[in-house]
């Protein structure tokens, strides 16, 4: 059973703090993703990674950075948290299949971040 | 740029009804289309994945269809139950292993 875990379910931070959100998957997936979810806007892609030390910007990367030092771990970093980064953050992972049955992305439980 | 739209945004039905959720997408060049369920405050759970070469997929009381040429998918839920109450999200994958593009979801409430 695929498991994607996120380090915190709820976080409260102050404006200007550096925030780390951690995501770990246990199925040796190559691909990992960070989304944020906001009412009325749906899920939007922040960053993704196809391999260790590799990263690609998504639709809304401003104010965020990522780190993937190990295959199973993908970290999202808010360099200087702002109130408009209050949101639900969802991590996902998937296999990088070139053939065979297609597989879905597996999501973590989410981290609800409040920036005061 | 791919856009995914879900109609209706919210739906309330009595228990036992059959219902249909709609999803449309603007670019028919997709790798697959996926339906997810999200309970309040929780992550997403995959329900069905339809490959671009397929027309439908079934799992229990759920049936999802795909008409790629018209850019539409439907999720059919038979004999709805209160436990089906959740938000249902449609997402398309443009190429293998790429990020999903999501609709904003349909929030379903099934009353007993």
C-alpha cells in the first residue's frame, strides 16, 4: 500500500518566518509534486520533481522553493512566509512509467498552514 | 493551456438517487483522466483512472466515462449513500508523469 506522509497536519507561523513542509513516500516513486488548495481556486501546482536533485516550477512557484536530496523526500520551503500563503498544502507522488498500466498520483493527508 | 471545469459546483440529493457529475476539459490531447474524492480537511483518494484510449471505467457503484473528442467525462454514482458525501475532483494528465490539472470540484451531499 502506497503511503505518502506529510510532517504536519496543522501549522501556525508568523509572517516572515522560514517554513519547511516535508513529504515522504515509501514506494520508490520517481515523481513528486507539491500543490496548494484554496477555496474557489482548486488545486494548483507549485513545484514538481522527476528525480533526485531535480525540480521544475509549476504554475505558482513565487515565494516557494523545494529540495529533493533523497528519492523518498520532497520538501517545500517558504523562504519568508506571508499571509497569502495561508492554505492547504498537498504532496503527491507517482511512478514514472514509460509503459504498462497507468497509475494514479498518491496524495498525502495535507498540511493546513496558517500564517499570522 | 488546459482548463478543467466541473459542473455543478454543489449537489444535494436524497439517499438512493443515481447521480451524474460532469467534467469538461479544453485540450483533448490527454494521457488520462482521473476522478478523486476528498473528504473535508483530508487528502485526495483516487477513485478511477481512464486512459486516453479507454471509454469508461467501473468500480463498484461508480462508473466514469470519457469522450476525448468532445472533451467530456462523467462520473456516475448509483444508489447514492450518505457516506458518498464528499468533494469529487476531476483531473487530467497531459503527458505521462506530469502534474495533474484539476477542476474545482463538485461538493456532494447525500441526505438520509
